[in-house]
C-alpha cells in the first residue's frame, strides 16, 4: 500500500548514519521486523527496516539509514528526505513488506544479530518484546567496523541492566583504546559463546553474505534449526 508521509525529523546517529522520523497520512499496520519501501520513482522503490516497534510507534515510523559516500542508493534517499523536510513536501512509502517478522507464537530464546544499520531491524523486535513483557532470554549481537557506528550502545547496555533476560554483546572489527567488548567478526563471536543454537529462534539483518554465512555455519556447526532462522535476505539467497 502506497502512503504519503511527512518527514518529521532528521538527525545524525553516527558518521553518515541518520535517524529519520516519518509521519504517515494514514496509519501503517506492521509487524516487528518488517520493512518499508521508499518510493523514488515508478519503478524505483528502496527498502529500509522499520526501527520502531508496532506496539508503540505512536503513528510515526522510524528509519535508521546508513548513507556512506560510496552508497548512492541510500544517499539519494537521505537527500530526498532532507528536501521534503525543508520544503514541507511529502515522501511516498510502500508498506509493510518482509516475511522475517517476530514469531510471537513461540517463546524460544531469541538470538538477534545485526551488522551496521541492520540494527534497526533487531531494534524493532527487541523493543516489541520488552513492551509485551516477554520473558524468554534475548541475546543481541551487534557488529560494526568501529565503536562509533554502535550508536545505540548506551541505550542497549541500559536495557540489559534493567531487564535480566536481555543480553547485549557489541563486536567491533579491530582494537580500540578503552574498548571492553568483543573484537573480530560478529558471527565468530557468537560461535565462541554458544556450544549449541538448537533451541534458538534467530533473526539476522546485515549484508546478504553475512546472513548466508550465518545460516550455513550455524546449521552445520551449531545445530541451528534452518526453519527457525529469519532474515529478509533469505528470500533472495
């Protein structure tokens, strides 16, 4: 369904990463973990995860868009959002989309895996679980090139401190001064921490190759159930 939206705000989250709040002219019903398409042209629709949770988004849709210099696909969307915000015009979206939403009928432990701005996908799921007072163990692993890209780290540490069943593990690619988290590849960090993933529902957002590697490695070496692994990338792999 195509919907007109006003751009309510744009703010930087990290270098080349922006939080954008959209106010749709009509309510958008979606599930935690779904995405929307920003309509750039008749045959040009670009997908972005909805970072807000369906139970308390207050009629607004939150996006986290990484628009690094080499990523014209995202930069053009941020530029269009900035223009619409400046002149009060509308942005069209097509929503909701995606099959990798939270399976609320299951109370298995959750493993949420994010690479970069893929965090917006798992943020929606995490926030929804907390708001619904779900109590199953939740492990959130967030990997990035450096700590500056882990823009919600303080928020996630606070959530984990407040909710004993939530565990947050940040992972960066190389050493930094005063870094107390894990270093290396986020999938390798998970493999080191878990003997088995047989009991987990696993949700993944990041580069397609990361999602593909996770499915291959976790099912082969960590007893993960292929049918309980969810990522929008799997519709294309």
